[in-house]
């Protein structure tokens, strides 16, 4: 393993470590990971600063939810999960299962879709059980941002299990210990080189936060997005010493993306107009082609990316990248988002060992070559 | 051989865009988010399934991350 691969690997493994507890915005682990990254950026020669902001509403599962069906305890995130519209239900509440055909819902757990939220609240149902699919490994990925919180507890149940419950009914006992509250976020900014007046500037971004550990289960968030952070930090390190004088180079390691892209929303309005933004979200397992989404006046950036892809042998295809790049594009900046795979997406098995060294290296080469092509075309 | 929706054949391409780079300005909404492979099948309320995205009503005037 060469020096580049060692540095990339170190960032991924350190960010995924127990001490950072999944890096959810507003947590001690999240803040500590920002401090660690600031040290890495200073060591790479950057001037580092922090930008604080508040995310208005972040979900926090503060105890492991319970779902028992006729006395059998089901498994959180395999058989069921909290629904993001759920009201907080701290203690298990027993009740009879019923379908939407039940004439009176009071005190019953109703097997229905989320469109029944209003009726469930009006009739004081115990709560709703709604069907949800799982990923290829049988997990329900964890989310912490979503629609507004409703008035009744809502639990997502694995689709086949939901169908079985609908056939057999019986009794359940369930809790959804989940709060929604504001959270303090902190972007980490690093300036490697200031642009000359009127000169070209590049901003490399990656979100550094994760969805956070559950009370009893780790969510390492190694791919989403420790891998992207590693690529951005290493790319900046390589570019800082080789770009022509007068070209600006900065890095933003953003907080609160998983909670609604709040860190980039805060930052985008402050970025100098015309700055080229390259966001990396997921660089862990390239399968075929990297996904690219562009926004704003991104023509030159796309041309440079295309040339860079040909140079370093990375295939690219248009694909939705719902990440911080959209905030910068919405602010009128030329912005692209690049995704190169997230194995185990927002589940406990999103671990460092599933982040491929070859993909980290390929992503770094792609970003570095893109910036060099872009600067070459601007000179 | 892997054939992508844009019609290009992966094994024929060494690198760069499989098609017109400008397509990235109008990316297909299907095919995963945040670089993830296939989206997880879900019956959740739609906005909650897009990684890192708040519901539209939570981000007025900022351009929703879910697009």
C-alpha cells in the first residue's frame, strides 16, 4: 500500500471508529470527528476554521424501539423500524391489531399506509403499522430527516411480515422512542490557496456527518461519507502543491447532510460567485460508472470531468446525486456531485472493510485530474 | 458486458461520460441517491427516502435537496 492509499484508509477507518459514534450532527462524536479532521487539514498545510449553524429538526432514536407480535419480539431494523412521521412513544403500548376495515380504531394498532395518519389521530388509534421493504441484505436503512412528525406512533414493518400480520392479526406491544429536535452543526473549512483577485477558485466538498449510532448498534458510516471525505482531503493535499499560483483551492467538510443538507445550505450563500464546486458523496465501491449530477453553470466543469474520466479511466454516467451539490447549484454556483458507491448504505454493515482501496484511489485521481483539466482550460 | 440506460456499452468505454456530459444536468431520478446503488424498496413517505433530504416543507426557498 502506498502513501496515498495509507492516508485514504486512515481517514475512512478513523471516521468510522467507535469514538465518533456514527458522527450524527449535534453529538459529541460528531463534534470530535470535526476536530480530528481539522487536525488532518492543518497537517496538510491548510488554514482551518469552523462554521456553526443549527439544523432545525433532527430525529434521534434515544432507546431501542420494541415490537412484539403475539409475544414474539421482532428485530429492530430487520423486521421493523421507526417511521419518520412517528410521534414519540417512550414505553411499549399494548393493543389489538386491526385493519382499516375495523369500524372503530380507538386503542388498536392499525395495519395501514401512512395516508391513514389523520384518521388514526382522530380516532385515537394506538398507532399505525405500515409496510416497508428492505435492502438486499435484509436491512431497513436508517434515516434522520424526513416529513414532519405526526400525532400518532408509526412503525414500518417488513412487507412480508406486514402481510402476515394482516392475515393473522392478534396483539402487539410496541414503542417508538424517537425525538425530533434542533441540533448544532459545525462545518469544517480549509483554505489551501487563496485565489488572486478575479481569479479562478475551486471548492472541494464532502459531508462528514452520518446518521449516528443506534442506542445498541453501531452505524460506522464508512462509505457514506467517510470515503468521500477521505477523497476530498487527499485530493486537496495533492493539488495544493501543484496548482499554478493565483488559483484558489478550498475544502468544506460539511455537517448535517443526513439531517437535510443544512451545512451546505448555510455555506452556499457565502461562497464567492463563480467558484467551481466538486462534491463527493460515496467513493467506496465503483461498479461500472460513477454517478454524476451537475447544476448551475457547470458546462466547463463537466467538460473537465469528462476529460479527466478519460485520462484516469473512470467511466461516468448521469445519475441523481441528492447531496450537498444541490445546495451549491441552487445558489447559482457551478456544482457537480460525484458518487462511486455506498455498500451497506446507512446500515450497521456500512463498515470500513467494504470500502475499496481501488475506488478511493480512482475517485482521488478523478477529482485531481478534473481540477487540473479545469485550471488548464481557464489559464 | 453491462448495458446502461443511456445506451452505451460499458466494455467499450475506457473512461469519461457514457453519452453526452450535459445529461448530468438532467439526471434520471431513478437509480439511487447519494451514489448508492439501487434505492431501497420502501413504502415510506417519499421525501424521507432520499438520503440527507428534508421534506419540501422543511426547506422553504432553499431548493429542496431531493430535487
